C-alpha cells in the first residue's frame, strides 16, 4: 500500500515544472535536428530563430519558478529517506535551476557575440537586445561549446531525475512523486511522459547521427570508387580520371575579394576551401572537373566593420548560407597555355554561370594555380543597398598535390 503524503507542490509550481520540462526537452531535440543535413538552409534558419525564442521563454519561466520556489515553502521530504538521498536531491534541484537559467543565458551570449549580428526577435515580432559582450568569432565559439556542454549536462540530469523518481515510486514506494504529479494515476502518467520524452531524445540523437554518417559515407565513397576501379584495372576510363585527381593543400589555398562599399574599397580573405579537382593538364577536356566549396564564415578583413557587415543578411548572410560553391566540368586548354573553366557559382542559394580563367604551374606532383575573375554582385542579390559600384574582383590561389600517379 502506497503512503500518500498530505502535502504537495501548489498548482503554480506544478504548472511551471511541467511546462519548463516540456520546453527543455523540445529545445534539446530541436537543437539537435535544426543542424541536420536533411533540412534545407531556409528551414534551418527558421528553426534557429524559433530555438532562440523558446530559449528565452525557458529563461523567463525559470526565473519565475526560482522566485516562486524561494517565496513558497516546498513540501517536506518523506521521513524515511536516507541522508545521502536527501543530499543528492538537494544538489540535483540546485543544479537544475543553474542549468535551466544557464543554458538559455549562454545561448543568448552566443547570438550576442556572433559576428553575424543577426537581430533576435521573439517569435519574429518583439526585438530582444543583445548582451554587452565582445562581438567576435572566438567568443561565439567559446559560448557555443559551453552551451552544448550545459545542454548535455541537462539531459544527463534529466535521466538521473527520472530514474530517481521511478525508484521512489516503484521500489521505495514513498510519497515523493505525489508532491509534483498529484494523486491517482498522476505518477504513472508523469513517468510515461518522461519515458516517452527520453526515448524521443535518444532517438533524435541516434537516428539523425546515423543518417549524417551514412550521408557522409556516401559522399566519401564516390571518389574512392574511381580509385578502386583503377587498382583492379577493370575499366580504363575511371583509372585515367583517378590518375589526375588533385588534393587541395589548405595552407596554400585562399580566396581574396575586392569590392566597393560605403564609399570605399573593401577587401576580405577566405581561407577555408575544400573540394574535388580532377585535371589532366594536357587534355582537360577529357579529364577535367572542379567542385569546390568555400566556407564563407571563415572570413577575415583588415576592416573589422567590413567583416561584420559581410556576414550580415544584406550581404553574404552566412548564418543561413555558410558556404559558396563553384562547379565546372568543362575545362579548356587555351592557346597561351592558360585554362578556362566554364561552370556555375552559387552564392546565398543563387546560382549563376561563371567562366574562371586560370594559370597552372606544375613541379613533380605539386601544382599551383592562380585565377582572377570579376562578377556583378547584383546578379546574386548581394549588397543591394550599395549600388554605386557592384563589381567584385576575386583572386584565387590554389596549391594541390596529385593524388594518383599517371602511367
């Protein structure tokens, strides 16, 4: 027979408990899924904004709950509880309050420190000011890592909390759960809810992590498949392609842009470039492919204001579109021994044809390429409020080493 304690938390405390619990679990699942590759960047941007809004709601409700807890006496613990259980219970509740307030607060610090300076609006309506912290990528990265750590700590504490509640209900058979879940079937309903929520958290982590790894594996297998065919000697065409595959050397590769904005010349440098290059220098028409991605978030400029502006929604909008991409499978060797790659440049989800002229120097298995091209940023809708000079000059240096060895 269960012994039901006469005291329980009041209606306000119970309501805040369950609303905050539901929101936190939803925030964790949403935070895990909103960066998943299965969703396009437009969806991810919307999800980030909702994540910020619900996070602020959690922060506000948690502060209200803390105030309510400090001004209203909690029900007494069962007299039969061991001393170590009472100690752990008190520490757990303190940690929960620290995390309920700390996680969304650090999330607020992330968006405040972000060089993107994307405005925060509660559910796209009410402006929320940023906190007075340094605005740079280093602090943003630090806050982001701390936010993730605290989020996982919250989930760990959640499972500990649910496990302890189940132990008290099924094994100790005391009145702990009645204090927050009420009488009757309240404890069973609460445990069922917690179990379903925990299963959803685990499923979101396992299923979507597995999907990401599967997608990465498929992408990684495409090029090695050509190499494997070359090794077995089954077909000649793949072997030729793999023989002229080049691996980009990061420290020798960079892209610089020059443009006019706010009445002056602005320059910026992008140092993170990766992708696939297949090029037969003597016959690029037969074996020629360029598919490279530029990480637009990794931007540096002598002018810090220009760098911050470049990240903003009116320009590169790197919060929604963190990469740019150039692809070409039509490469031509010209009479002056230079090359021309006819392809497609994609910026902020807009694709336009682009011809990239470049020169190439090869010594043994090392190649160095230089390219320069000019395009109109208005073709991509970039910097639409700056119309005096819309040309952008791009200079590219690429160092690469040959992946295969031709016969």
